[in-house]
C-alpha cells in the first residue's frame, strides 16, 4: 500500500494568547455612581418637577424597550407599542393623579389593550399568552412604578421644602444601599443560598446585610436631609421597602433567566440595562410613595 503523502508528525497544541483582564466590574460601578449621583441630585434639588418627569420618562422608555425586547424579541413594532403604553401610564399618573375615574379606566383598559394588540398581530401562537400578559404587566410594572417616583418628587414637597427630593433620595438609598450591603455581606459572609434557582450568587447573609444597610440609610435620612421622616416610621419603611426591593431584584432576575438573557441591556456601564439598575427601585420608590400618600 502506498504511504500517504500527508505528514504523520504529531502536532503540539497551541495555547491561546491570554486576553487582557477586564476592569473590575465593581470599579466600573463605582465610577458610574460617582458621575451619575451628583447629576441626579442636582436635578432633584435644583431642577423643576417637570425636569424630573422628563428624565424619569426617558429612563422608563429605555427600560420598557428592554423589557419588551425580552418578551417580544425581533418584533420592533410590538416593542415600540410597549414603550408607548408605558409612557401613557406615566402621563396618566402625572396629569390625572387625583382623578379616580382615569386611574380606574387605566386599570380596566390595560388587559383589554394587551389582548387586542396580540390578536391584531398574532405572530407565533405558542408565545401569544406570554405576550398578552407582558402587554398588560409591562406598562404598569415600569410606567406605574417609575411614575410613582416622579410623583414622589412633585407631591412630597407638600410636607416641607425639598421634602419631595428628600423622599426620592430615600427611595434611591433604600434600593442602592441594600444592593451594596447585600453585595459586601454576601461576598465576605455569605454561606447559605437565598434563592439559587433564580439568582445563584445571592445569599441569606447578603440579604440580611442589605436590610441592615437599608435601615442605616433611613437613619441617615432622618438626621441629615429628611427631618420630615420620623425615625420609627423610617425604620419600618426601610425594613419593608428594603425587603420587598430585594424581592424586586429577584423578580427581574426571574424574568431574565426565563428568557435566557444575562442583562436587560447595556446602557449603564457596569450595571447592564436600565431595568438591571432600577429593579429594586421600582419597589422601594412605590412603597415610599404609598407611605407618603397614606401615612404622611
């Protein structure tokens, strides 16, 4: 038999060149926070209420686009309609806050519109139920919760000068302090998984650290920038809103995991998308607004 002309010399596998180590995600987060936080505070304390409305409405549009990008992939028309419905919810809350008829109409119309949109643009029948639910839930989830934060800035001033801005900062603190406290407590003390099926890295110790950080942020708010907040009520609000805010974080993780995505988007360096950054804030802001409207 003639020998093959191909070489039978064994080849030595080559090791791929090491790629440059990416910058620490924590460092990117800190830089983003140091740049963004002062701008947000300037807008809150020195800008008009309508300026805060515009800022949050733009963020809501991006967040809604991210959400409907997960629930309606490759359907740009449906994604734009979802953003429009979200902005309608925000507009209704801003212009008709005290009109129960409008708010009731909004709640009744939401599921009807959500169903009709899918009937008009059916697409894949196997995902139609998910899209109907998303069309109803999405605008209320993003637009309603961020709308509450908009109203918190405007209506909170009834409790004193800059109280509205102070309550917004409190809502931000309850969410972000909890996130930071949970991160460090989980990193250095975490041993017991909190909800591994939804978020494998979260621990019970991290959750407790997040609650402690939320409680501390309420104490700081009372003594520093929000004297309108009684210390005892602030502590209760911190524990309730902080705990539910962590549930909001898990809820957004559940949505992403169910659709097989890591981040909702990439617009915020080090944080992913808008929804990734405000998942807890959607809850803490809503709870803070309800506290202001019902108990203050």
